[in-house]
C-alpha cells in the first residue's frame, strides 16, 4: 500500500516540476514578469488585476444583452437574473481593484481610468433600470460601448505595467468573454430592429476576431492539461454559438443565442482563470 507521506512527496515533486516547466514556457513565449509584482507585498497580482479589469468589458456588453433580451421577451426571467448578476460582478471587481488603489499601487492614469469605468457603469446601471423600448435598447447599447471603451483602456494600462506584455494571454482569453456577449447583444439588436450598418459590420468582425483569438490561444506555448481541456471545450461551445448566431431571429433562434452565449462566457471565464493561475504560479 502506498504511504500517504510518499504520495504527498510525489505530488509535491510533480507540482514543482510542472511549475518549473510552466515558468520555462512563459519565458519561451517572451513573457516577462512585471517589476512591481515580484514582491510578496503586492496586494493584487498583475494577472488578477488584468482579469478583473477585463471583466468590465464583458459585463458592459452582458448588461446590454440582458436588457435587450428583456425587451424582446426572450427568457425574460433569466435575463433579469443575468442583469442583476452582472451588476454585482462589476461591484465585486471594483472592490478588488480598489485594494490596489488604497495601497498606492496604481499610477494616476489607471486611477483616473478606474474612476471613469465607475462613472460609465453608473450611467449604464441607471439606463438598464428603466422600462424597455426600442429607443431605450439603443441608448443602453451605446452606453455599454462607452463603458467598454474605458474598460479596455484600463485593462491595457494595467497590462502595460509589465516590462513586456506578461498578461497577454490573460487579456486575450478575457477579451473572448466580451466578444461572446457583444455578439449576442448585436444579434438581439438586429432582432429588435434597432441595428445599424455598424452593428452588422461588428457582428462579422467580432466572429472573425473570436476565431483568430482561439487560434492564437491554441498556438501559445503556455499550456497545461486543464488549459488544453478548456480550449477544446471552448472550441466546441463556439461551434454551437456560431451556429445559433446564423439562425433566423425567431423564438428558437433567440433562445439558442441567449443560452449558448452564456455557456461560452462560462467556459472562457474558466480559461481566463487558468491563464491567471498559471501566471500567479510564475509570480510565486
């Protein structure tokens, strides 16, 4: 019978081996560590900060998607739950990033950008609390895009705090969350006859961006069995979501987009978390 202590020693040795292998892969990828994140005193690892800031992008689009769902009466109860959950996630992410603010970790530009995210979220929150209409759906979509722009800016600013793009994969995987939600939102805008040429072009561009990013993630040298498994699952979920997006905007098509967009979001969030955990291991 295997001794528990021996098993623990074996597991620890295997974990250390995996960590060393992972570190070599990050270096091979040209991904260096940020100067400020090397100390144990750092309250938020760079990878975690990029993840939290990057979530604001997806949540802006998720709120607009859910609001448009409510207008179209597509699974309205689920849409209400999604909207409420998205609000809470913005608040939780803000609280996490505020730790860095209190510790003096963020430079002035990042502080300004985080404050602007909160301002844009407050406006979006107010708009999505109002009764729906076609005009209101358009206003919510436009405001969600304003929040997205500032969220993208602060995510990039935090990523650039590294000497080289050390959180590139976290950011790239995290951006896929946003694309899953913006694609669904724009599909619903078309169904609500609240679209434009910009929306139509964005649908096609976002689908192409999603496919390209999946190829980049699959080709990245940083990999673990868990990451490879989630990449495969994400690829299969994308097939279902892409198929739903190509369907006519009837009752079945609308419901399919609502459900598959949430499933893909969940998978991409887990994948982003795995890349974050991988970088945290390297940060020590």
